[in-house]
C-alpha cells in the first residue's frame, strides 16, 4: 500500500490543520479507539467535521455499550498516544470501522508520532484492513 508521511507543524484546530496540509477538513480522518464491554477495542475512522454517532456504531457492532477509553488505556491498546493513533503498526490489529463518507478519496490521518501525518488512499486502507464501511457519524 502506498503511504506518504509528511512532517507538519502543530495546529490549534481542524481548520488550521487542513489549511497547513492543503486539504478540506473532511479529508483529515481521526482514528478513535473505542472500547467494547468485553475489553476489546475497535478503530473508528471519523472524518473531520464529524463525530461518532454512538447509536449507529453500537448497531453496526451489535453491542449495547461502547466507550472512549482514557488516554493510558488507548496507549496500552495501540502503542500510540492520542492524536497520533493509526491502525498502521498498532500493537494489536483491532477491527476497523470506517465512516461511509471516507471511501473514494485520499485521506490524511495520524502517523504514530506527533508532528507527522500520513496520506493514504481510503479504498486501499479499507481493503487492507477488511474494514466495515458504515454510516457511523453525525455532523459536529
């Protein structure tokens, strides 16, 4: 899979980050670690300007309870600090659920270290991880 990693300055907002990278805010995809009640995790890929719709994500996963773990739990589950999390190179290959708005374009996401972003074809990412693509977000 073709992945391009770029160094980038810190940004104070999604809009500033998009401007620095020459992107639309929706082209920046957050990788959120979501904890299930059985202490397993899922990566939720959420484009900028959108937030997890918890009822939708629970329905897709067929569970009654989900939560965002605290930063130390997310680090232990992935090997990455918040703000750098990516499915690429995670210490565990957790399942990936991508929002339905992501396919068909190149996206930027965390690269595993602060100050860097990676660019990848969303369709290649989805195929590589066997990701479930579903409507899991609402506008912020």
